[in-house]
């Protein structure tokens, strides 16, 4: 069609005859005999069964003084990025090249998959992802529309555009979360946690998306012990097919689910033994370490010092005085609650060795090229792709600071497979830790070569050259310094280069970490539940996080604010609901509520700094922490507010009607 209106009119003329088949939308129900089967190769709709275990949970349960059991549901969510999915294909018959503009977090993988599926030569496929208006994980999948747009553009020899509407986005773009689990925590009366175990049904939707199996396994089960020293762990996850939209990563991807489970159980444990929730957390925190700590799930945390973040968050929220404030409010008929969430997250998704070990068959490194021009201006080419994280600013800031040149002299190019020859993409809070480290490595190569050139210019040994604040000079003789710009020009035009030193000043690096990064922190919030309507409102929110060394604090604060907003949304209002016959009942913003600015409190932030040994920058991922920590903090506060009514657990979302019924004893 020539435009969208004509296309919609044409669609209305198409009649489709179809037979309604029985469906199943609940993952636990789908496993039962007699339920509709989606795929012949998946009996009882079971896609996979995965288990992680460490220690001896059976013995821990037998010796337990306290046992907490709870079924916990992590509801299905819809990502709601500001920009939906869109793609434009354009075929050049003269060169046989097809260019695809698309809203994706993984342009190089899109290029590869198109080549594999269509057989079109990979070097004649160009994928461009301009500034993507939010991804949150739903754009790390390869979608049929990208392939179809590519194929039609090539077939017609004309540009073809496809843009989804918001209702299509809700129905067909991947969803997130959707876990049902039975969990058990054991401990001693003195507050020591001795074990945690769980059995989880993870709803995968009707078909596997690109990274779906990793989310309820690697990113959920391996972080189930959080920042606590829990010696005995077992978690079995069953991935299940249902007649629903495919489930993929959504901001946090597995880690919010694990943190919600753990932090709810810790609060219930504290309530059972009559101990302050903050003190239970403090008692079980892993002691400080700087270079690796093995946990029962088999992973190694990189570095951690958890107690200062807890102390600072409690101080900022006014924890010592809250119980008095709470009691006074109750006497006025107001129900206040306070909730904590002390989390750790697996981020900086990089180690290719781990990816291969779990069967991903894909490297998870990242690449960067740093090119210095004759005038000393610099372009950074990064395989990471921005979808609102501020890569252009942070990457330029990183390169400029290390080279000692003005920020304005650095340009950043990303999201174009013709300009950036190789890359993996943006997901799992990896851009700074992996992509930034690749930039750092390339900058070091630039500086090393610049020293050799300066040494030639100054008739000195490269070992005697000092690189400082964008100037290069012989140690002890700064007055004779050459500027970075002078060295850059000499790199291209200087005569008589030493043997083995080629003209030009450009370097490419690939960084593949040996470990993930493990950011952590404590979030605390105060919630008020209206006694008449059941509406819960977050009054105060404090976030104290540790992301190691921080490149740009303002960008990081923005990430925390956005993540907390999404976490509050899951806690209080968001839920994708299907009818029993498989129809999405929350297919628009009228039915699927997301938080507005007026629904959010002022979010106070602070940081501790524990550098990561897993990368040369000492940074840890920051993009998902707010979402990971917020939901359990809010829900713990809601349960605390409702404690006068005997409420011990509330599943998300804590909508007014649900809380009102609990307050009425219904």
C-alpha cells in the first residue's frame, strides 16, 4: 500500500476462515495431563527443566528452627517502551545491498539472522538502528516483521515501511516476567538464614524468543541467594509453553523475580522470629570482599561491601524514627508501612565462556574502534547500541578523559553495521562494563602508539615519554611537550617513521570479561494505604546503590529514577491478563495501567563505591538496578502497612480493590 490508511482499508477486505482450538494460558495448568498441547516435541507443554543446587537443603530443612513457605507469583508485564517497533527496508538493485532501519537493541545479530534465513550475502546487508526510543529487553528479539520488510523491499525494489500500533505492541511484542513458584526459607531463631529452595513454572509463551531460556535460569536461579551468606540452595525451573505472547527479557530480566522472592521471604522470616527486618538482613550479609566470593549457586561475586549501603539507606529514610511515626498515623486512621530491598544483581553480561557453558553458542564480548583524525578529533565506534542510556555522552566522556582532550572533540557512532564492523548489542546492563572496557582498551592502544610517535618526534625512548592531560613529553621536561593534536598530525604525515611503526592512529579492541559484574544496594520506601479505598501510595523512596566506579553520575541517577518507576508500576498497578480463551484483556493503555509522574515520589539517591575487578574500568552495570530493587521494597512496605489486619503476604500488583478486600478480611 502507498500509505497506512490504504493498507488498513485493504486488510478490512480480507476474510479469514479459522477454527478456534482449545487453549491454555497458565503455565502450571499447562503442565497437567489433558491440557491442549502446543507443540508435538514438547509433551505436557514442557520446554525445559533446569535446576541449580548447592549445599544440602534437605539437611538444612531437617535442622531448621524456623521454616517459611510461600507461593509467590510474579505477574506478566508489558514493557511499554516509548517507541514501538518499526522497520524500513530499502533495496539498491545497482549494488544488491538491502538497508534495514529498525528499532532494535542488537543490530549485528539482526543482520546475521537475516543473512542466515534469506541467504542474502551478509556483506550486502546493512542494519541501522538510530536512537531507539526505549527497549527494556523487548527489542533484543528478532521479529518476523523485520524479515518480511526486508523480503518485500527486495522483491518490489522499493522502500517498505512497517510501524506497529500500540495495540499491536501490546499483543505481539514480547512480554516479561510471568513466574509461579513455591518457595521455602529455613533459619534459626537468632536470625540466621540456613537455606532457600524453590520450584518455579516460567511461562515462555507460545514460542521461544531469542534469549527466553536464559531469563528464568541463569538470571534468576543463580542470584536467588542475593547478598546473603546462604549455604544451602536449590531451585528447579520448568519452562512451559502456553497460548500467550512470547516472554522475553524485561528490564531486570530474572533478577527482579529472584529479588522479589528472596526479599519477601526475608521479611516473613523476620516477622516470624520477631526480629527487625533490617537487622535480619545485616546479620546475613556476606562480609566485605574485594576479589571474588563463591556462593552456593556456583557463581562468583566480583566484589562487595553490602553493609554501608544498608546503613546509608536506613539513615536517609529516617528508619529509627519511623515506628513512632507509623503508630501516630495509625491512631489517625492512616496506615503507613516501610519496606526494604537489599539486592545484588548479575550484570555486565559478557563472559563468552559462561554463554557457551549454558548452551548459548554465542560470544558475548563487545567491540570498539577509536579513530584519531589528522586534527586530533576522535570518533569512537561502539558495538553497543543506545536506547536511551546516554551512550554518546558516557562513551565520549570516557574517551576524552583518558586521552586528555576536550569532550567536544569526541564523536560516537553506534547502531550501523556498515560503520561498526562487529558488535553484540545492548542488554543486561553491559554497555559500560563491556562496551566501555573495549573503548578503554582501544584508547590505551592509541596512547601507546602516540608515545612511540612522540618519542620519535622528541628523539627519545618511548619508555621515557609521559602522557599527561593531552600532552606528551620526556619525563622531567614538560616544557618541550607535544600536544595530542600535534602527535595526531604527525601520525599521518611525519617522515621517517621507525621500522614497524605504520602511519595512522586507530585501534580496535574486543573485550570479553572473565566474570559478570555484581552491583548491589539497598532501597527503602514508605507507603501509605488508604483505609477507605485500599489505594497504596509511595510517600518516600531512598535508593543507595553500588555500581563500582561511575562514569557519569547524572546519567546513572536518571537510570535509577526510571527503573524505580517501572518497579513501582509492577508493584502497584501493572498486569497483563488473558482470558481463559486466550484473549488479551489488557490490550491498551486504558486497561493496562502504567505509572504517571503524579504516581511517583521524589526519589533520593546515593552511592557507595566498590570497584569491580572484572573489568579495567572498575564499573558495574547500572541500568536495571532500580527495577530490581523497587518492587520488593514497595510490596514489603504494603504488607507492613497492612500488618494490623493480619496480612502477611500480598502478590503483585497491589491494586486498591485487592488491598481493600484484605483490609475487610475478605
